[in-house]
C-alpha cells in the first residue's frame, strides 16, 4: 500500500448506528493510506501539514464494496476489461469489487488466478477475485482440494460457477468441507432442470407476451438445496442475486436456525419487475438472470434487504455490447450493467443511510472476515477507502459512463435517482468523479 499525501476531509456528515445521516459535521484525517482520526468539525480551524478538502456538508461513506461483478477479462474484453471496469466502479463510488470467474479461460487453477492478480495491480480500485468450483466451470468435476487451498492462500475470497448452479449435492458438500468456513461457496441458485430455455419470469406476463418462462421454482429448489447442505456441514453458503419472496423466507428461516448463510440482492431486482418488459416493448436491457419477477417478489426482496434477512446489495454488473443487446429479446444475452448507477437506485428505495449499510459496511465486513482487510468502516486504523455522496437528485448520463458497454437501465428525467457518489478516495488517494 503506497503512502499518500496526508489529507483532511472537512465538513462532512456521517451515518449513525441507526442508518440515519447525522446533522453534525466531522473532519476525517488520512495519513499513510489509513484513517488517522475522526473528530467533530471546528470553525476556523486549520491543519498544517495536511491537504485540506472541503466536504461542503456532503455525506461520507466507507468506500462502496461490490461482492459480485463481471469485467469479462480475459476472453470478452470487447464488452469490458479490468481497466474500464475499474473506471466504471470509481465512477459509481466503489473502491472494492469482487470479480466472478466465468471468463475465458475460466479461473479454475492457481496459474490463471495468479495472472488475474498480476493484471489487477495499479488500478483505480481494489479488485478481489474468485475461483471456479468445477474444472472448466462445467459443473462436472470439482477442483482438487490442493487447487482450492492454493487459491485461498493467494487471496481468493470465494468460489463460484456463477451463471450456473452447482447441481450435485455431494459436490457442494465436499467443497464446503474443503473451505471450512474460510471462504463462502457463492452459488447462482437456479436449477437448469427447471429453466427450459426461459427468457423471463414464468407467469401471466410471459404467457401474454408469448415468451418462454423461467420459473421461480428453479431458484427456490436451489436455495433449499444449498441451505440444507450448509446446515448439515456448517459450511458457509453465499446466495447470489435472490429474486423471489420464497427465497427470502427460506433464508430467514435458515438464519433463525443458525445456518451459516449470507445473501445478496441486486439493485434491479428491488427496483424493477417483469412488467417493464411489456411496458418497454421487449427492451432487452431488462433481460437478466435470474429474471425480474412480480411486484410481490420485488417488495419481498426489498423488505428482506431492509430488515437484514438479505445482507448486501451486489450489482451483478454484466456488460454486453450494443450489437448483442440489439438482438430480439429471446436471443439477446442476459445481463444489466450496474456499477455506475447502483448507489442511486438503492438509495432511492431504502434511503442513503441504509444504502451505505448494505453497499459499504456489510460487504466490507464480509471481506474483512475473509481476508482481514480493514474496510467498510470510517474508523481509526482502517484503510482510507471512502466515498463522498451528494444527497442531490440525479440521472445517469450516457455521456459520462466509463464502462465499455452501455447496457444500463436508464432512468428518465421524471424518475430521479437519490444520492450521487461525487468523490472516491482509494487508499488515501483522492479521485474526483466530477
């Protein structure tokens, strides 16, 4: 970690323990890439030997942390690469991003993992990596325990065949035993036996539109399977992008019974429903796996996030080229870009303070548990990863997007986002977003 110029960010507001934004003003001191101190602001005080930055009464959050993103590198760099994805992350206020291993080649051995680590240095954010659960990410042969352990030692923060559910229970069980709670098994809970090439949520809307449905039973069965095995083994399961109310209920019951489970929901699953596909005339920007579901499911996921059943928001940032997304709905790839408007979408639903809890504090705590990295809190001795947020209303401007791909769901001028990341500080270095 490089030393940075000592700095003090003055006149900023912080979130309190109840996820409310304080009306008091604070000064945050940064030295040697760490938070040195946090004190109440003093009128007319001057701090020699520190670069002074006026926070202008804006809100400071720990740097946002995304536990689930795709930078398509290696293999699909016409969609995104490590640098462009990192720039998009900075633009959205993120300082740490966890990348999924469904690249080409997939990240299924220590040598490829090493290459990812080497290419992730000297970027504008901290990239953390995951490895595949199975060889070639085919779901057939579990990685050797030697390879699992090697990648954990090198810094893997989890293992996933994301994009596909690990179907065989014995493989889930064996992997959890190898991990021994050190890292989570991160599962995409959709059993392909139930999917039948579905392209949107199965229900009244899919029938009306004449599209093959993707039933929620595929998710429910997979969630049940994962939770039962986690209960049996004591292993750590992390359930990715939950999308239906039944899944929230299952996770709640499991937590009550002491199962070691964490889970995530995306900004789009708490903001949109299957109706958007009909309203927006088969707009492929709304095609995603798992699919956008009913209003009842959206509300249940939102409530689960607010009350702590669901631990974090993760973007599942999934870039695709303009040409790919111009295909007809059934043929277009699934995925929504998320990094650059995620905070605004989430804060518009649950408020800025609660969004900080779910997008910075909680995921930071998970990373700290795995790796020991002191992120996710504005506290003395923690890494100075910080995001300054304006409480203004705003819309995402295509001209300011840093991702290579533009497949964001764009809010219109009558549907403002609330809470805009305007400055990102990574390891004590100031990065202006505007």
